[in-house]
C-alpha cells in the first residue's frame, strides 16, 4: 500500500505533507481520498514514529526538504486516538454550551490536543470536535489500559461529550481483540 501511494504521489509531482486514506479488509485495500493537509489522526503517527508532522509540513511549505527519509521512520508500540466531540453519546446530537469544569488527563504516553477550558462556550456553528485524546504504549493491551485510565480521568462538565461512548468502546471484547470491520462501530452504536 505504501509503495503504491508513493508511486502515485511521485507521478502527480506532489511535494508536501498530506494524507492518503484507504480502507483495508480481507487482504485488500481501496483508495478513498487524498487530503493535502494533515488529518485529525496525525498525532497517532507522531507518537508511533516520533516525528513532528506539523513542523515538517511547515518546513516543506517554506521550501525546505523533508527532515528525514522513509528509511529513517520506525514504528514503536501502539497508539490509539479518541475524538472527543460535544455530542450526546447516544444520539450524536450536538451539545453546544458552556464548559463549567475541565480536567485533561495526563501522564506518560498521554496527549490531549484541545483548546477547552472552564468557562469556554462551545458554539453550535462548527465541527463538534472539542478534544483529541491520544495514548501510546509498548503494546495494544497496554495502550487500551492507558486509554481507559485517561478516559476515566477526563472531565468535561457543562456539556455532553462522547467520552462515555469511548469508555464503552475500549471495554468491548471485539475492540480489545481487534475483531472488527469498517461496519463494526455502526452495529456497536445500534446495540447489535
């Protein structure tokens, strides 16, 4: 998949950071889309590969070469990201409003990207994403444990968020065992 994506980008003459999205199932991958920007999930790559993708994108846009080659990239451990949105965790209806208390989790291997604070008003006009919670650990099992702990520490009071849904997901045996497909979340949320 990586070789196919790289060949396509060379043929296009693309020169910058960006994201190509694929679906993978049953030993086959299918191209979905290309974004000439970083995606919401870029912290997972940053934590797994110990790179700063935002810095590299800025450097390349300024005319500098990438600061590393593909051969310099190594994967280390496992990372999981939860998108925390201002939505009802059952109906997914947006829940704008005033954040009355906020506490972000912390500790080794825990990263929170957010601009929330106590007193902040979440407006109804934009995407409902209010935080990204990313964890990194040496194994998938430890990453799941770390995510569970971080979700339990995460406090956003005054609005509803998807934190309870993420807690249910990390406790699900299918998720823990990596036994899911692209349709899994839809069935999980529907109760089946």
